[in-house]
């Protein structure tokens, strides 16, 4: 682990968690500065100069140096009385029915104070307000970029207590209110007619991961007699497996979601499903609805029985509470439950915007803890482990939310950064994970920070007392035990039974996973990601990293068209050579 790891590092080493932070400071002096020039790219176009990042206030500010000094000897969780009732009660924050306890992080009150000063130094509160108010924050100064507002918070700012009074934000909220009225009327129409019992959602990325995670997470609140199916992958077997498991195609509505109206995977699957309906003697126009941007190629009322709209200021991974998630979730869970989801997200928005004390601002505090682990303790991953089987796909959504947002190597001025940005996000529900990868977390050679999520009550209420305790109590006993075991470790004369401890983790707990709580959790992580982007001075709202692969895939498709037309394809360049190696 290194502090502010430079991409050009030439030194590789393995250290124990207790010595890594100190030793790394010495190694940093050996690392080269960013080179004055980089090699010519394979396309023949000269690559940009990899100049050192321009965020001087991040790398060189006094508060950053304070944090570096604190990281030389982070709080030792393994000593006797390291985790006391006083520490636990003093290291927590609450909002919207959620409580985060971070007494098992490798930090002390001085660390928390320094991190709060870092938030002030970086102006994150002002940047967050600018985002909420509808200022253009999706941009890179001086370079071609999306240059857009970021308005996902306005999509749930539809309640009496307004999040923002700024004209841009109010206009976006008013537009969403009109879409919500359309959605409510459609839901009433479907309820009264009972025309459709099943919905097939076609979408990918943010049009799939977020809505899927929320729908799966709230099965205890699903609307009776309704079921949602999802096709995302362009792999034809995905569509085949889903279509073959829909009980009655004649009572199925298909919802196609694509903001641009041109997403390759989504359009391919739409055509495949339309063909499937036609072969079953069904008219697709009577079964297909869409969510898209106004004026997109999909904005064609003649082809869809219902159309809902989203604007370009809604990024896919932030779109669950827009019309991307709205029609599917309202269909599958009921319109009222969808509104409760929006309410939970809205209340977390209010908390994030109005809580000026960073140590009490839940999403900002979670972001700061992540920055401490990533940049000052040099830990490159973060495992998010919900102790709730309902949240089976929640971490997959957070993986996209975080890694697509903060997996960036330039700052907002277009300069390559010389410090670490977004971590690798991964995880699975407990207790299943305990019988899978926890071995590496406890005794592996890498230290992996963990964010645990848990609830005191089950969603369905179906439980049984076995040998004096319920299943939910057994679940939570394991959750608490893992948190303490990772933090404190255990010394044993047998090295095979020795646990080093000092595995930093925090607990996020709620009473019950209901629609309101799910909305609050969703917004909590959205704002954690945005706050970290503001701290790192990167643009968390674009995704240029997905573009190069798309371009090359299109070139491969052109070659496939020649093959399909009977033309001979020879391995004349890297594209054709790779394709010719396919069996």
C-alpha cells in the first residue's frame, strides 16, 4: 500500500498492515514524477503529456500533510481495550433510520477532525450544492466533454419540503412531476384492466443494475400478481432463458429503456424480443413501452403503447429514481411503494445538503472514511457486504455506481492525477460470503476495508426460534462477530490460527429493509460517490472509459458482416487476426 499511489511507481513490495503506512512514506521519495511525455499511441496519434495533476490543494495542503502524518501510525484496533463502549458511542452517525458505526476503522478523533477539515479545504459542501442546484458539474475544463448538469436529486425533489429552490432544479423537478402523473395514471389503468401480469425490462448498465437491485431487494413489498423479468446482456442465451420462463406472453408488457435510443445491446435485444412476439402471433405495438430521451430514435409513439421520458442530465448509474426505474418499480412493487422509495432518497438528499458538520453528515463521513483508507492507508479495494439476501444485487449496482464514476485518471482541469482515485468495489451477501472469500479478508496478504450493511428485522417476518435464537438473530450475530474479528484479530501460538486484525470496517444498520430505507441507502451511496469525486477533484459523472471498446466492437461487427456475406477475411491486421482465431 502506498499513500497517493503514483501510476508510474516502479517499486513493488509486500508489508504487514502495521508497517505499510510508515515504510511507504520512505518509498515515495523513490518514485519518479510524471514523465514529460508518453509513448505514441497505437493509433498513431500522439498521446497527451502526462503532466502532474494540478490539484495542488490536495497533494500539498497542510491538512493533507496532517493526514499523512496520522497515517504513519493509524489507530491500532488489536490492542487491549481498543474498542470500548465509549469509542463505539462516539464514532457513529445517523440519518433517515440508518446508523453507521465506525469504531472498527483505523482512525481516532484526530483523524476524523482532519478529514472534516479536508472536506472544508476541498469545498465539497459548495460543490454538492452546485450539483443539486443544477449548475453544470459534468465537465472537464478546456476539453471536449459532456458539459451537462447532474440532476438525479431533482427526480425525487417532488415532495412538499423542497431540496432546492434554484430555477434549474425546480424546472427539472416540475418536469419529473409530469412524468410521475403519467406513471400514476398508467398504473391505475393497468390495475383496473389487469391487462398485464408480467413485465419484461430490456436495458443495460444503469437501466438494468439499479432497477434490478431495488426490485430484488424489495420482494417483501412486491405487488400481488405481478412479476418483472429482465434482459440485459446481448448474449442471445440471456433473452432465450428469460423469454422461455415467462408464463403468458399475451399478458406481458415489454419496457425498453435507452436514454440515447441507440444502445447497441438494448436495440439488439428489442429486435430479438419483437421477433419472438411476432412468431407467437402477438402484435409488439400492443405490448411494448419505452423510456428514452425526447427526440431520440426510440421517441416514436407509433411503435410503443406508452412512452416515458428522461433528460440528458440523468446519468445511467444515478437514474434509478428517474423514469428509468419508475415504470418497472411501480409495476412490480406498486406506485405507492415507489413513492416511498423516492421519499427515502429525498430525505437522505436533504440530510446530505443541510448537515454542515461533516462528522454527522452520513454520506460525507462515509466518503471521508473511504478516502482515508484509499489514499492515506493505501488500500485499493472496498468490499460491501450486506447481511441481507434481498440485497443480492445491490453491491453489483454499487460497483457500477462507484467504479464508473470515480475510476478516473484526470482531474477537472484535464491533468493526470498523481494520487489514487476510485477503489475496486466488490462483495456478496453474508453469511454466504463467510463460506467463500472471507478467508482472504481475515488472513490474506492484502488488507481489504469492508462496509457491512444489516437490519434488525427480516423483511417477510417469517422466522423461527431454534435453540433459543431466531434466524435473524443468528444472521446479525455473524455480522457483528465478523466486524469485531476483522478489527481485533486473534493471537495464537499456532501461526495457522493467527489473525492479524486491523482490517478496517464499518457497520451501516437499519431496522428493516423497506422501500423508504432502500431509497435512503441508495441515495447514501450516490452521495458518497459524488463527495469522493469532489474530494479528488475528478468528474464523477461521465464514462469515457466505455467508449474505446464500443468503437472497436463496431469495427469487429463490420468484419462479421463481410463473413456473413460470404467474403473471405484474412488476418491482415490486429482486428482480423484476432477474429480469425475464433473457433
